[in-house]
C-alpha cells in the first residue's frame, strides 16, 4: 500500500512526534523526502496503530512474546521500548489532523 520511502519517512515523523521535537516535520525533511507532513499522516497513523497499539504478538501457548521489548529496554539500546506513547487524539493534534484522508489509496 505504501512505498518503502513513504514508510521510512512516516517512521521518522512518528519518532520525532514521540520524542517531542519542536518541529515534527521541518521544511528540510519535506525537501529531502518530497513528502509533506499532511501526505504522510495516513501512513503514520497506520504505523502507530499496527506497531504501537496492537500490542505484542502471542505465541502458541497464549503468552505474549516479550523478547524484543525486553531487549530494547536495555540502556545500551537507549531504552527505546520504554518510550512513552501518546494517545490517538494527541497524535492527531501533533499532526494537525482533524480528519484523515486516504491520499487516493
């Protein structure tokens, strides 16, 4: 549904939002990628929902798979799995989105 470039840019945008950058998608990133923040909003929401809201995968014994979360909680990996998540409304606010559009997809 999305090109690799759209996915990469949307991941960067989401990361910058989660880490409270003053400007989530500065002009220079738009120039380098060719994507506006508005254009990336739908892909960013899909990544947010799929990767951050759906939770861990379950194994055959109905227990959550925690190896990746545990590994990336380590300070040597910058404790990225401990990053505080924001809610859907806050993500909308930071993206400046009141209604999602599909960009023809």
